[in-house]
C-alpha cells in the first residue's frame, strides 16, 4: 500500500512564490487516484500595530489572484485523471501565518498540510522561517514540506 493512500483532506498554503507550482505538483502526486478535498489558503499577516480586521486592499487583491491561479491549476491540471472531490479556497487575515495554517488544518480535519519552504539567512544563520517552524511543531496532522533549491526563492 503506498504511503499516501490515506490522504483525503489536504490543506495547501499558497504565497505567490515559484514554490506554489512545485507544491501543487507534489499534491498531484499525493492524491493519486483517490477522492481528495483540497483547501488552498492564502494568509495575509496583519502587524500587531494594526487591528486584525484592517483594510489591506493590496494584500487582499494579491491573495485573491494567487488563490484564483492555484484553484484554476488544481481544477484543470490536477483534476485530469484524479478524482478531486472538491477544491476550496480561503483568504485569511491573521497575526501569524503559521497559526492560521494550523487552525485551518484543525477546522478542516486535514490529513496533511503540504507547503513550500526555502532556506533563508536570518541573523547569520540558515532557517526555514517562523511559519514552517510553527506548523511543524503544532500541526495536528502530517506536514509535507517542499524545500526549494537554493536560489529559487519564495516559500513560507
């Protein structure tokens, strides 16, 4: 039995980077020929100095564009030969992207979170960033991280 036979509900954070396409390719490999519910999410992080429901039209517009592109790809490319039960999108505003991703996985009863990452240099040390760290520590399900090759950029 292949390792990924049990994935029925996936939460897939998008951020508009080149890593999004690679993550969707991996999702296509994971779903194989099974019925799958995919929730594509985009998180607009709101700084502490601003109210959580602050109007951020540029960020919201970017998130909507990223989700529309990802949803189109999922429905038309991943849907070919796969049985996508449904694809939904969620645009969220939160203080922390990591917490929002974990909360969405809990709410959706996700079997896995599939997300992109890239190595960054922060204060002279290599890191995958706060979002990846939070998700890996707190997710109630499996987490599949697709790390970009150095120099490709993007990633949560």
